[in-house]
C-alpha cells in the first residue's frame, strides 16, 4: 500500500535543514568579522614608499625607476585634496 507522509512528519526535517543553513551563515559572518578585526588595516604587495632603480641592459639607455606611493600603489603619490586621480 502507498504511504503518504503527512506534513507533521516532513516539517521537522525542513526545520532541521533551515536551522543548519542559518547556523552555517551565522558562523560565516562571525568568522568574517573576526578575521577583519584581527587582520592588519591594509595589505600591500609592495611596501609603501618603496623605490628601486634598474640599470639598463646593453643597447638600452637611461635608468628605469620603479616607485610605490604611500598607498602601496605603483606610481606617484595621489593628491588627497583632489577627489579624482585624473582630470
């Protein structure tokens, strides 16, 4: 004989899955906030203020200068008074 499950039998399974999903999302949020508080303020591939000069290979003239600005970005320092980098 075919047995049909009533809503009283399936409801606890749905609540268990929803509770597990909500718990996992809550734990991810807690982990993210914890890691943001423990990590340093910024991450830089190159240290801010880094500068290096490269000597040219034979056949090339001039010295190449590689600079990192105070924000850790390659290039000159940004003018903090101007809202745009380029005009």
